[in-house]
């Protein structure tokens, strides 16, 4: 009897161990084709940094489960930290919207036409089936040795086209593209 219980227990353990947990990783990439092997203009714009709210520093996608309560997904993860992927994504999208080169470092840029930074304060799914993006940005320009700074805000919600994390990522990407266009209009 004991032997049969041990065998059944061992079989159950091996069955559970054989089931692999499936993680889903999402890359945030622009759909804008990259131009390779070209010289960037000297009058480019400099995106100094993209900062994200602390709760977005987690690897998991974020859902609001109730008003003011959030849940970070354990199996649906960003493939890389948002602060890094957002920097490249926003530079590509803003470059396409302005028709100007967007630098992400000062490398090769003596004096940018403008410098700007972006702060992502909220980016998550809501409990009512939408995606929310709240952000702000600041632009500093230099004209005749005089520096001018302006600040802007952006807040939009958009309904998901389907249920699930794939739809959340797609909708967040659309909201980020709308943010990029709003930023481009101020440059």
C-alpha cells in the first residue's frame, strides 16, 4: 500500500514538473523602417531621456484591476525594460513625424536645434477594457544664445480591440504613436 502511494505521488510530481510555464514576451518596436548607413544631419533634435513611473519598471505588463489598484502580470512580460525600449521607439516615431533626425545621445551632435525629454506617468490597461497613457514632455530650444523651455501634457484612453495582453500591447503602441505625433508638433 505504501509502495503504491509512493509510486502515485512520484507520478503526480513528474507530471507537474513536465508542464512548462509559458512566458509571453513583448518587444516594443516602431513600424517605421530604419534607414541604415546614412549620415545624420547636424541640426538634429536630441531626445535626452524617457523616464517611466516606478510601477512601470517591472517586467510585467500592468493592469488596473479596480479603481486605484493595479496588478503586474507574471507571464506577460516586456522583453526589455520600458525605459530603454521607449527611448528608441519614441525617437523613431518622432523622427518620422517631424522628418528630422532624432538623436538619442550627444554623439556627433554639436548643438541640437532642440532638446527634449519625456516622462511616462501611466501606461496600463484599465479595469473597463481600455488602455491608458498619461505623459508629459519638456522642450528646450536655443535661439541667439537664449534658452527657452516649454512643457506639455498628454492623456488619452483607447478601447482595446479584443481581450488579452496582445490587444493591450497593440493599443498601448497606438497611444504611444499618438504621443509621438503630439511631441513632434511641438518641436
